[in-house]
């Protein structure tokens, strides 16, 4: 049987993952919101996505960057729960997914994440 958490429990794990970021890293995050959806959009190429970063990475923001909607990280609750066998695994997958998507906010692409062992 699939492990499921309430929306509040899941969002608490997301908040905990953000709180565990090093302060110097956290302080550099700007104009970013994190949301939780049950499933990725049906138009997504990979319906097994755990998370998705949408926005303009910090490395691509120039002097004309203002008045822009926040970047968004979306975590897909059902897919994360499907990957886990225990509540502890859900917590770890949330933590790793948040870190992965935050890396995109900092301009680190999937190829570099793979080189670093974060694929």
C-alpha cells in the first residue's frame, strides 16, 4: 500500500527541507515560491516528475530583471509518495527534490547535477 501524508504533513516536510539549507545559500534565494501539487500537468513530458523548476535562474538575471513573477518550484506529492516505501523515505525524497530544484534556481542544470551525483 502506498504511503500517503496529509497535505499539511507533506508541506511541513517541504518547509523542513528549506530550513535545513545552509544559511548562506538560503539568503541568496530570491523571488521564489514553492508549491505542492498532487500530480504534474498532463502536458508534462515525464509524468513521473517529482519536482519542477520554472523561472529565470539567478545566473541569468540581468539588470533588467524586475517586476517579474516569482520563480516556482512545484513538488508532485503523489509521485513522491509512489517512490517511497516508508514515511522516512518520503521525507528524504522531499529533501533531495527540494535541493535538486533549488540547484536549478541557482543555474545548475541537470547535466551538472548528474556530474555531481544528484541525478
